[in-house]
């Protein structure tokens, strides 16, 4: 099965341009982690700060553009991995090792279409 | 064969058969539906020809064929059937008369109690699939409307199917987390059964199921201290059930129960499980809890003083490995007897009250302590809070009597 791992963290700790020491350290960890995953990792990337986000909302069929992310909350979607795993337990094992600051979350979502 | 006798066969066989089908076809709905189909066919065939020699094996074979038929039908209906189903159909020959039903209940318990399944659905799902209880019975035990519970079961099964929950028994590294999820599920389920002292209320039916499921778990995992401890706890508690209510249907607190009314064979059984647990991990939280039950059940007569100091010492140890409000509350009861009511009240008042506001024993214990401390007005308020939460008649009558004694 294919699973999406969605990484949520308080993005402020990484600084607006993602150049803080914390950001550099985390980036190095992600590179090492991706290498470790090998063929399990199908895709993945960090995302720019949520201040760079633009959201198109549709209400009653009418589209409006908004500056900012879909949901305003302390933790923001900051990156993702797309992985191949035989079952949820295997995906959980992979997701538990995603580099993360002291607080945050990784959401595991199976893809609708089996890969 | 009467339909009641058939019901018993179905109930007893259902856990093993549904588990075997579920792990074979990796599909809970298919397993349940096929078993239901097999039961329907049995009713018809057995009333015509009489029941077969091995009714369970007959049901398993028939359910297995029903499952394979359903999969074939699905494959013709949707030409893009997933690979997995094709394998499921073609991998193995159909079971014949000599095929034993594989015991896959442990696997199914781990599926139902996966931490990815909503906590409030795990116990219900286990009771439904592993113990074969009807949705109606479980709903009654959980004090929920049947459609609410049915909805919860559907959501849980969908989650298991869609998230790809594994049908394997977990790997060693995931073991502690997963086993704990299983044991806390059983605790929740048994807690429901135990709340009802008279054992005549809505929870009556499945205290027996809890004996069975803990026996199975302890048998399947003989080297885990806490599974043996869990089996011991349920037995100690069930052994005391006949002494928990008086002739007027009023609950009798543990220290006032007549040990002569306790069920000796169940206590002996519990002790065997506890001995095994203690030899494996004497300081594990559930082993200490079982030891507390054992200390109570060692009392021979009402004339013998209750073992309060021993109970308090065990709670002190338990507190070191599991420090939570409920352990502290239970410890306070022993504390009151050993060091006095004031010490116990101070301990209880130091608990964060918010999470225990909905917890009946918190209000009941507090009311009793306040009353003994001579703080009658506060005790009345606490009894009212307890009465607002009580759901079973034996407990209600007891609380009402205690409260009435205050105002005399």
C-alpha cells in the first residue's frame, strides 16, 4: 500500500526563510532519513512557510482566493513523504522515525488508489 | 435441537470461526457476513437432518465456502478486483471434513484492539467479533443506543480495512504498546461488567465472556505476566460477585462482604494465574493489582480483620509504577483505615478533581470520608453527586441508604 506521511510542526522554530540553525539541523536529518528509507520513499519534500501559502476556498460553488494556509493553527503542514509499506504497522514504524522537533505530529493517510 | 441450543453452538463457535475467516481473507465484514450465512443455512439444514457430529466444523466449512462464493461473485461484478482477493480465493483448497479450525483469535484480538482503532470502539469490536456478542447486547452493556454502537462498529471496521491494519500478530518491538492496548481494552470491557454488583443488570451477559477472553489470552501468551494477571483479576472479582449484594438487593462494600459466600474454585483458579504472573514480573502494574485482589480474597471469615495494612502497602508499590488519580483514590480508601480519615481526605483533595468529576467512586469515597470526618453538609453534596452518576440499582440503594443515615 502507499501511505502519505504529513508532517505538522510549529514552523516558527525554523525561521521564515528556513535558515535558522534548527532548520539546518532538521534538513540534515531529513536527508539522512530519506537515504535510510531507500526504495520505501516514493516521494517527499519540505514545504515553504505557511505565510507563502495561498488557499482557494470554494463555498456554494463560488471560488475565492485567500492569503495563508487552509487552517490557522499553531502546527502547520510543513512537509510530506509518500511511502510504500505493506500495512499500517509498517507505515507506523516508518512514520515514528520522521525527524521532528520536540512537539509535532505525523499524520498517516493511505492513498485512495492502491499503488 | 431447540433454537436456544443452536444459539449456544453459534455463540461458542463464532469467535474461532470469525477469527479464522478474518485472518484467512483479511476482511472483517466478509468473515462476519459469511458466518451469519452459515448460521442461517445451519438452522435450515439441521432442523431437517439433525445437527452434524461436529457442529463447529460444519459451520466453519460452510462459512468458508460462503466467503469464497462472495469473493467470486464480487470478482465477476467488478472486473478490477484487487490482487489480494484473487490470491485469497486461489491460494488454498477448501477445508474438508478433517480440516481443524485454526485458532486465530489472538490475531483477531490484536486487530480489534489496534491503537489506530478508536478507543471507544475497541472493546465493542472485540466483544462482537471474538466473543460473538450481539450488537444489541453490547449496546445494552455500554449503555448506548443500538444504532450508535452499530455505527461505531461500522466506523472501526472501515478504519481497519482502509488504513491497512495488519492481520499479523505484532513484531517484538511493537509488542509492549500493542499488548497494553489489548489489556486496557479488556479492562474497559470488564469494568462495565463489574460496575453492576448484582450481576443482574445490563452487564450480566458478558462477565462470563470476560472469563473466557482472559483465559484465551493467558493461554495464547503464556510468558506475559500481565495477561496472566488480567485473568487473575477477572477471576478474583467474579469470585466475590455472590457476596456483593444483600437480600434486599443493596450493594455490600468489599470489607463487609462475607468471605464464605465467595466462589472458592474461582479464587483457586485466580491464584494459579497470579502465581504465574508473579514468577514472571512481580512488580508489573497489573500483577500488583491482582495481588491486591488476592490479599482481599485471602480473608477467611468476617470476624478476621480486613487486611488494610497489606492493601495499603501494595497500593504504595502500585503508585510507584502507575501513578494516576484512580490508583490514588483507591489507595485513599486503605489510607483512611490505616492512618485515619484526615490523611485520606487530604490525599483525595489533592487530586485534580476535574478528570474525576464524572467518576462515581470518587464522589462515593469522598462522601464516606467527609461523613466520617463529621463534615455532614459536604458529605450530602458528595452523595448527591454520586447519585447523579449511578446507573445500577444495588449501588443506588446503597448510596441512598448511606445518605439517609446522614440526615437521621
